[in-house]
């Protein structure tokens, strides 16, 4: 492809000479003023600009400043043209961002060589930038694909664990949906604003399926028991929270983002804590319970009541569930989160297909 070179010089003799030297290899656009050059560049993007320094309206340095201020022209390489052989001028040329400079009167072979090398180098730069961009896009695509695979594995593993206590796997999907609904609603009301960033909510929703991963270490005889657990069995069941923390550290602690791992651990370890401090495993109370776990607790209990379990039928209607959960306001649940959740009843009915 034939490259276009813009030659800017107020001396018509210099313009004609440059055109004569370069025309066999390049297409030439010429301007005899800095303002004319800037006007030309509004609609054209040459491969190179040969820019005279000493011009009456705008000198070359002033033109260069304007070129560098605009996104569409700042990447065009510039070679300054000057009759000044002072070292200070040469230094200023390069400080202004010039690729090179050529002294006048032109020596044809030197001018042609400098132009060829500058365009070649700029082409290399452009190709390298394009290659880096393509590689970055590929890395992003690969990272997205790997993330999707990881999410699928996490959800699949969580479903497998949940199925051991008679769940169909809906619990994982449902609680993740409720967690997102609650978090989005809290954020829309500017509640817990410092914590509930977009990144936090994404990590929270990604973490939700792992809230009961520790159940993998609980015997089927306890998970699938149709009746009430004995105190000894319940103590054994409660250990699924600490088992969860250990398993999470083992399977993702060294390979996932630290922020995400912390949220997963908070959810898995503390979603059975209670606002009044009577929960387990640590007996945390109020805001000492991580926000992720407080949100998860509401989503988890709602789904446990709404769906059938091996040890209980589903609770109906949904208003009855809200009534039951309301009794835990300020004792089991964070009152702020529960109040917001109860006000979400129309949205919950919509997603559940309830008239």
C-alpha cells in the first residue's frame, strides 16, 4: 500500500524538492502553513508528517503541541525539518515527541532514508500494538471461559452435595438468585454502601453456591434423616460450617482472588450465626457477623421454608413464610436486611410465578 506523507513548509521550493525526492515511493500532500496542515489533518491521516520548524503563522513546535492534544493525530510520526544545526534545537525536537529531524537544504538520500526508516518503525509499532491487543483479547476470552468453567464446576459440586440431603439442586440456584436480589436491592437503597460494590456483589453471588460445601463430610444418616435430629446429631450437623471453611481453603484458597475467597469463607462459615449471638459456630452477634453471611442467612432460610425437604413439607402461602421470618427480626436476622427482604415480596412472587 502506498503511504501518504504530509509535507509542511512555508518555502515552496522546499515543498517542491521534498515532493520530487519522495514521489517515486510515496503519495505526497503539501501545505505551506501550520494552520493549513491542521486543517488537512481534520479529514486525513497520513503515515508521516514532515514538519518545518520556522513558519510565520504557527511554528512547527506549536503545530506539534496541537497534534499531541488530539487522539486522532497524536500517534502520527513526525520528522522535523530545520535549517538550524544547534544541539538545543535537536534536543527540543525529540522532547516534543519527534521521531527524527532532517536539516535543510535536503540531501535526497538522507531524507529518503529517514522517511523510510521512520515509516518502517511506525509500522512495526502498529503491528506490535495490534498483536498485543489481540493477545490481550485472547487472554480475556480465555480467562472468561476458564471462569465460566470454574463457576460450572462450583455449582455442579454444590448441587451434588445438596442432592445428598434430598434436595433437587434447586436450593443452590434459588439461594444464589435470592442473594443477588437482596444485594441489588440493598445497593439501590444505598444501604451498606461501602461494602456493597459491584465487585462485592459479583463475588457474593459467585460464592453463594458454596455455602454448604462442608455437608460433604456429614453422614447420609444425618443429612437424609426424615425426622428431628438428636442433640448429638445436630452437633455433628453444625460442624458443616467449619468443614466448609477447611474445604474452601483447600480447593480454592491458592488459586482464586483473595477477595472472593474471603467472601466464600464468610458465607460458608457464618451463615448460621444469629443477630442476637445465639447462632453457630462462633456465636457472633450483629455487625460482627460478616455482611455476606447475614444476606445469605435470609436467602437460605427463605428457600428452606419455601421448598420441600426430606424432613418437612413446603410452607405455603409465601405470606406465611414472611410471617415466620418476621418473628426472627432482630434475633435471628439483621433487621435492616430482613425489612428490605420482606418489602421485596412482589418481586419474589414474580420470580416464583406466584399470582
